[in-house]
């Protein structure tokens, strides 16, 4: 029997603690899921898929965005009982709400520049409110008409793309560095819904009402170059303004569009189907179609493209999809009417 001195044992324990300490300082991804008919955000740690926080923020949280370094999370509150909504600054480590700013009515899907300096907030007054996140003030308002609804920022932080629902039927392009000046429009074939943008800012993808699929625009040409239809069948459609398509199974619409961070595929949620297409022009071939456990509403990815998360609004759950096997691997319980979601990574 080999005897070890107490010093050797202590040394081994110290080394083990050091190794464990190194492992615990690696970056950890978290899913933030807003619950649009409630007052909270569900936060899941994605190494274990456990719910770590049910953060109460205020009435009807809808939009969510964060800069690349995730030093802050911005959340918009619709606050339907009031004539004004709110934009919140949330500390993602302490979960403290650091600031609240009154904005226009019923703010929806916000976006921020990668450095977190500017936040664009679509409001029901027909305008996108431009917020200076450093001074925490409203810098200007950009009128688009229709129902401002969705927003996406370019990876270089230079441009913001505004997708208002309704009669404009177009996306407005804003040059942030030129004083938030409108520099162009991209017309589409119907009322625009969720958008997606390639990392190199060459192609713009857009859900439009009345299409079970998406349209693709060349940004330089400012024009649609492809209309992609999904193989799934959602039934006979009767367009009912902003409600979507009336079918024998109720209202249905396409309302979740995102490009994998590795730029390999574009994922599209239409009612209870998730359809995956290769990010390969000109025909963007369909790769797979999955049936979800309920109607999907929004989706996001982990930064490494390993998982996708689809909000199932009526089921009050989030479907977790393995991006390689293209299979739903679990469901996470959420709150009332989960919609927008976001993955951030913290050390």
C-alpha cells in the first residue's frame, strides 16, 4: 500500500480546484424568451437547458436585443393599457433593470447595432424610434407608415433595415452613420413580416403575407430576385389583413425567419411547420421540413449554430431543434404567449 503525504493530497485538491475553476470560466450561452401576454422573460442556461430565472420586467414584453459583448439586454414592453411603451436596459448578470425609457405605443421587434450604441424601436405610431443607448435618449423618429413591426441591423453596424407591416409593402434602409438617414427601399410582394439578412449584407430575406415561403432581395439592386415557396401545405388561404390566412384549421402565417450563424441555411417557420433551405442562390433548395408540436412564432440560434429555438406561442413552450439532425430534441416550458427570443453568451 502506497502512503501519500498530506501535502501531496492537499496539492492534488488545489490542482483539481484550479482545473475546475478554468472550466467554469468558459463562455456559457443563455436563451432569453419573452412572454408577450405576460410580464416576464424566461432565461435558460443552455449547457443544461434548465430555467435559471423568471425575470419580471413589466406588461407585455415583446422585443429583445443585445450587443455582441452582451453587456446589456434591451427589452421592449408593449404595455397595452397605456399610450406609451417602454424600452428597458437589463443587466444580464445581476438581472437588474438599470433603466426604463418611455417610447411610442406597442413597441415590437427591436434591433441594436453590434456595439450596442443604437437601438431602433418600431412603434404603432407609424415610426421607428431611434434611441441613443449611451445617453438613454430619443435621437429621432423615422416615419415609415404602416405598422412598424420588425427590425434587423447589419453586422458592420452601418445600416438598419426596417420592416413595417401593412400598406408600405417595402423595407426601408437607414444609414446609421449618416445621421440615421433613409437611403433606399426594397419593395416586396405583400405586407412584410419577419426579415433575415446575410452576414455580408448582400441578400435580404423577407416573409410576406399571403406566401407560404419567403422572398429574396438583392440589396444592391433594391429588388426581389426570387420567391421561394415551401413544400408544406397549410390549407386554402384567405388573407385577413394583419391576422394572417384563414384556413379550416384557424389563422396561419409565416412568422419566423433566421439564417444560421454559420451562413449555411435559412430557416423558416410557417404555422406548425419549420422548413429549412440551403443558403445557396439562385433557387435556395429546400433541405428539410419538420412538423412542430404547435404553431411557431419566432426562432433564434446558438452562436455556434448547434441548436435552434422556436417559440410555440399557444403551447407556451420553446422547441429545441438540433441543427445537424434536424430533429426536435426537447421542449422548454415558457410563459404566456412566448414570441421573440435571443441567445446571448456570458463568461
